[in-house]
C-alpha cells in the first residue's frame, strides 16, 4: 500500500496510506465529520463519547474514552490511521499510539482552523470534494446569521464543583464572538475555575449552562438563580458551541433560534 506524508495541525509530518481503510477516531466531533464524509466502512473504532451518528455506537468498536483507551482493542483493529486532537486527547496516549500507528492530530480554536481541519482530513481520506462542500455550507449559513441579541454579556459554564467557564483561546469563545456576544471571561485563558464572587463581579446578562462536558439540568438553573437574580440563565446545546467539524453546518440555525429566544424574552 502506498503512503504519503501529511502535515497535521501540530506541524508534524505523518506517513499515512494514500487511502486509509481502517480508521480509529478519538474525537467525537471528528467522528461525526468522518461519517458526513461518507466513511462508513473505513471507520472501525470510536470512543464512548462519540454520540453521532447514533448508529455507529452499535456498529463500531468502542475503544475507550478520549483520555484513556484500551490499547489491546486498538491493536486488534490494526488501524492504518488514528485521528486525534490536542485538547481532547492526552500527550501520553498519543505518544503510546504513534509508536505503532499513524496519528494525525488536529488543533482547532477558530472557524478558520475548523475549515482547515475539514479540508485536510478530506484530502487524507480522498473525500476532498465533499469536504469542500461542507466548508461552503458552513460559510453560507454563518454569513446569513442574524444576531438579534448582540452585545449581551455572556458567562458560558462548562463544569460544576468547581465552577468552570469557557474563556479566551477556545472554540466556544470563537462561537460567542461569531454571535456578537461578549464573553465576560475573555480576560482569562481557556477553561478557568471561577468563584461565584468572580461571576457576580462580571455582571453577566446571560448565563449559558452547557449540555457538555457537564450535563447541566433545570435544577442547576434554580441553584444559580438564587446567586445571580439579575441574570437570565438558560441551558444550551454544547455541541453547537464546541463541536468543530461538520456539526457547524447546522450551528447557525441553532444560534439564530437562541438569538430569537433571548431577544423576545
């Protein structure tokens, strides 16, 4: 089988078969991208967090989580390509896997980097034309996004006990900016732990409680409302804020509905 070298998003050159036939994906959003690229037969292994497409959870081998995998299971799958991500996966896990297999690593924090990732993966798996169509749809839908509730001060919560928020240099922050919302924790880096006093000091207009990685529920709205009576607190679908890849094709529609809900509230 002929191989070619492809530079990943960590500036590493990776030797990958010209048409990978046994792919393991360690990133939920990129698993969905592989499905949308039409790689139903080629993808053989995914993580327990790869929720989309639902059918693949029964059809593919679950190799573990994003931070810890079963190396024996992966060996049995004999992948000719593993797709990983700098943030989702650990350095130790990637180092162990790349001793045996080609590991291509993405690093996505912006819309431009997302489009680059889609294009690069499309080229690697010989589905470039389909990848470019996905990119085009993302660009078209976002170009039509009407930000009715722009300039609202937002605090985006991703975790509880301790409270954690999405700050700058994250894909979530990029999505907030794309929607013309103001991330009140933009002055912090990545995913900081914050105290409730810090949240109160920022005086957010709206609190977004994400569906992932922490599964916020209605009961958490009531809990925060007692602390932040002047803020509107709502549950949001975290996949549209944090899942780079083909999910972004539908994100603008979700965001527009969110804008309408906030504007007319």
